[in-house]
C-alpha cells in the first residue's frame, strides 16, 4: 500500500527505542527536583538555547503584509532583495534574479532534486554527514553515494602559535580522492560548509578541486551553508567568495548556495529559506525557468514568512555576532577539556565531535544514565569508526561547562 520511497520499517531502531526508555527513566528519577533531569547537548535551536531574536519590532513592520497574496514562483521581490542585502553585507555579489525563496532548506533540496534528477540518479554526500540528506534523496527515488572527510594531523609548523598545543593539529579535511569512486549516474554533489557534525569548512584549494571535479563530470554543485555565518575565525571563508577569485570566465558548472532564517536569525519556526545560484550564461535562464516551474506547482512560502524575513534579515549581523560569541566560548571550554586528537579542531558551525573510544551507542546511554547528559552517537552521522559522540555548542555556557566536565569524567 505504501510508496517504495519510504523505508520498509518506520519503527524506531532498537538503539533509539532504548534511548527513549532511558530518557523516561531519568525523568522518573528526577521528578520533583528543581533542576532539569538531564543536560541536552543535542539542542539545535537557538530559541530553545535561550538565544531568540527580537521578533516584536519585525512583526510591527511586517504586519501590514501578512494578508497579502502576491504569488511569485521565485518569491516576493522585496524578500529576495532582502536576501541580496544579506549577502552584500558579507561581501557577496548576487542580484535578485539569482535568488529563489523556499519554505526551508529541505524544500530547496527537494526542488533541486526534482529539477535536475531522474529516479535512480545518484547524489554525492559527505561522510560523516547529516542523515537527513539520505532521507530527502530517498523520498525522490534517488540514491546517495558517499565521499569522505578524513581526520588529518597538520604540520605543527604551519599552525599559529596559539594552536601549538598538544595534538592541536587534528582536523577534518575533504578527501578529494574519494570523489573518484563516484557512480556514473551521479548528478549532484552536496558540499556542507561549515560541516555538520565535524566543523570542517571548505578551503580554497578544496573548493577548486570540487569545482573542477563537477566540471569534468557534468555535475551540479550544491553548497549547504546554513551555518555559513558562524565561522570561528577570519580565515574561514564563505565559498561564494572564491567565485570571483578563481577565473574571470567563472566555473562551467551550476552552483547553488542554500541558507535560511533557521540559522541566519535563529528562527526555524518561520520556515523561510532560499537558494542563491550561479550558472554559466547559456544555462542561467533555462535553469531559472526550471526552478520556477517546480516552485510554481507548490507556492509554499507564506506571506507572513516573506514579510518577517524581509524585516528580520536587517537584524542578522547583530544577531549572528551574539550567537557566535556563545559558540566560541563553548568551543574554547571544550578544547581546554579535550586535546585535539580526541576533539578535532572546529572551524565553524554549531557542533563538535568527540572521540571517547568504546562503543558509541553504549557511551551515549551511559552518559545519559550515569551523568545525565544527552549527546548524539557517532553512528548517527556515519563516522567510519566507533567511539565518537557529537555535541551542540549552543547550550548556555555554564550548563555547557558542567556537561563537558561530566563527559570527561565518564
């Protein structure tokens, strides 16, 4: 009866069923206590982490447009211009014709899969990586094939003085050789920068290798940069800044950058995302027409979301500075507790991976039962070895520091 797009078994895996039982046990143990039953180190929403954006002023400005119905497949011009200004404030050079609004980044993936792929085609995705990408591909009758991020120890002489501490040189890098195993039916390469969960950010040399690979194999390059505003140093670059530096004629492959209000202004509940895209001149209009054809079939971006997005993006620079300050504070707490060989350098984003050894499923359950700290197991992200757990850097600093001490003492 059900579609073959869906997994054959929709019930929770044995591990996640056990995790829910353990949560319930911890909640029962702590019932009546003043403190929270456990520290949630998986929190992904700034709203839940005590970092909401000031919505009141934006609502007052946007309210007059909540009742408007002005259908445009690409999104309201005013909202797309607000996205253009978002990029311009960060050194970007897009125009409104290069912006397509969506209800979310997930919907942007779905639109791109519909526009460029046929059933049975292959999407190249990073490993470790976020499992949602596989789900979104499966729902379009597509397959995923991995390329890899590998853990590398840098030459210490190349590092800044403050990085020359024990094991500081461990970080994840893109294994460009792994791209060579891409299947013939590959249509799209997905690049995530900053990467969830490793904190890897694509370098200029990695970017050049990926673009060259896409050109040679006639692939579409899709860059998920929802964490793009949260680089941890001035050395971390947004990949679209490489576009103008590479060659005067530009890449020969289409490139899409995905982002949205979920991270840019910490408002996932508003459901507004976008694509900014580049294409060679002869391909630009046909691609735009194809995207608008798919978008026009759904018109899923609401008037309130577009009106609020236009107002909220004006606050984005100040908001991101506040969130970045917390991320950096928590990252410094984490790396002081764990040498880099156990906690590789994070260049940006909201997450960090810690290698504790042992079985990561058992580690996750033990941390919850014994230390009342909830983390995510590494297998959830397809790490190539056991013993990894993943933590969010969004928690309140005092709570985060308490959790880190508990993890270290396990």
